[in-house]
């Protein structure tokens, strides 16, 4: 059974929109994870900050940033490959 051109268009673009949405959602989840550092707002609003508190804030931001870079790069490559496969298979 062959698919009509219109059906292929809906399958192709629906899949691409779904993949793009999942990629953006995974990045947004990691960006919103930065909100956890709000627990340090009371420390940062004081006039003096201890070295341990400052190091803890920097270490946590570094951890979130590394995870965001990992998710965005890996997700970009995976989503690009999936989109190219969809274009190849649904003609």
C-alpha cells in the first residue's frame, strides 16, 4: 500500500515537530533546574559570604552548566539524525 503525498507530508512534519518539541523540552527541564539554586538566595543577600558558601554555589552552577551542555549537544545530534532518517524513509 502506498501512501499519498499529503499523508506523507503529515507523517514527516508531525514527526519532526514531535522530535523538536522533545528536544526543546529536555533543554527547558535542565534550564529550569537552575531554579534549585534559589536556596542560596538568603546566603547571597547577606553582606558577607563565607568561602564555603561561595564555592558551593559555584560548584552547583558548574554542575548544572555541564549537564545542560551535555544534554543540548547530545540531543542536537540525536534529533538531527532522527529528522534525517524521517526524511529518508518517508518519501
